[in-house]
C-alpha cells in the first residue's frame, strides 16, 4: 500500500536551535501528523514549558483551548494569540529533571483544504517530581490557505540538542 | 510502525448534506481501527454518536473528561449508543474534529472499547477525551456514526475516514 502513513521528514537537533521548520510540505496527502520529543533551555519561571507552533510562517489568527493536568489539579485555558502562537505545556522545560524530553503528537486533518484548519494536540511532560504536565489541546488556524510549512519552537529560549521531530503524511486512498 | 504497511485507508466518505448517518461495513483483516471525523451539521446542533453492528440495545457506556469548568468528568451507562462529543457537539459554524481508536475489534472473547479525542475551536472551545464500551463479544462488522438530538444532516464536505491498523 503506497503512501498511506509516510514519513515526510525527520529532524534531530545536534545543537541548540531557536526553532525548526518543515518547508515545502507535499500537498498530496489528506492529513498530517507531527510527532516530536523536545526540551527547552528556558526554565519554568520563563514559561519554559510552552512551545510555539504555527503554519506558513503566519503568527496570526490562531486560537486554542487547553485541558491540562499538572499532577495535582486540572485546569482549562483558552488562548487567543495575536502574536506568537503558544501551545501550553508542550515542551520540557530546562529545570525539569535532566534528560527528560516531552512527547507531543499533533494531528492536522485536511491540511490542503480551503476551510479553516483544525488540529489536535496531545502532550506529556514527565518529571519524576511534583510538577508534571499533561495537555489535550484543540486548535484552529483561521486561514483558508493550504498548509505548506510548519514551525515549532520554544516560547522563550531555544530547543536543545537531541530534540527530534517527525512529520508524517496520511492518505485516505 | 512500519510506514506505509500497517496504516491502511479502508474507506472515506464525504457528506453531501442529505444524510445524518454514515456506515462502514467492510473492514476485515486488521487488528485495530482508526476513524477520523471532521465536519459539522447543516442545521441546528447535535452530538456525534456511534453504534456497532446496528445494535440499538442499551449495551453501551462511556466516560469522559473535558475542558469545561477547568476540567470536568462524567459518564453514561446502559446507553443505546456511544456519544462521542459533549461540549464539542456538532453545530453549523465550527468544525468538530474527532479521532477514534477502536482496538481489537474482531476479538470474539472481549467487549469492545473505543478511545476518542474530540476538539472544537474557536468560540465555545472544547477539548475532550472519552472512552466508550460496547458490551458485546461479537466481532465488529459495521460502524455507524450519526448525529443525535434532532438528528441534523451532516454538512456537505464533512469527512469520515476509516483506517486499518495491522499488528506487525
């Protein structure tokens, strides 16, 4: 079976990097899935546990709703960002236990359509300590443009070495 | 997962605005199933619900966690279907995205479970996770997705795609 769940590109960081971008995404799939394991060099006091995530270089018209737990309480947040698009609790911060990298999966259906783009995020930040993170996120990019690039970074600070990013294309036929 | 070998597209349906249910009934030979819904309804509102093998008996239950009130949880038992949405219900304006994982669907010794993640944004945003149960040891041979409430039709362009996952 050809091209049903295909790795488009993999990126593994060897040095500290501000952000990564998948460019020239083929327009031949139905859906996209981005899976990453990453860590920031920013501490929790600098919101080191939040990542940025946007399409086509456009940092506007993004909204999201987050349901999260931190190991003791649950909370819910609505994020309407006029500037950098933030994913709450979607990157391992620098002051969490060393060598732990977050695990995040982002599903983007119908990414070439002329409708606004919905996406779904599941994220975990383990720590072997009191503070942890588990997030479910509903997002929308209010644009009719086909998605041709995806950028991921840290809201403050940079991505550290050994962070990995895998972009898959999924076809419905 | 070996890329391209175990995630097989089985069928996809795009609504034309005239139906309020979609049935998949040909998907043998896999271990698990993944069903992706993206869409809305053409009038009113309703929840997205699921039945297996056209069973309308009270053989379903579910438990959910969602983003209302800083996180809330609830359940339903002895229901006649699995309701896949709560606050991410179907409406005429915003797309609902629902990703369903149906594990071990042909096992004739166990009841069947489905894990679902449902989202809707913006305005009345909702994030939900749900587990559903069908109390039957029958192999699942058909899956019906439908709208509840006033049973509005799915908006033209809404998509339903079923994938098969084969254990390596």
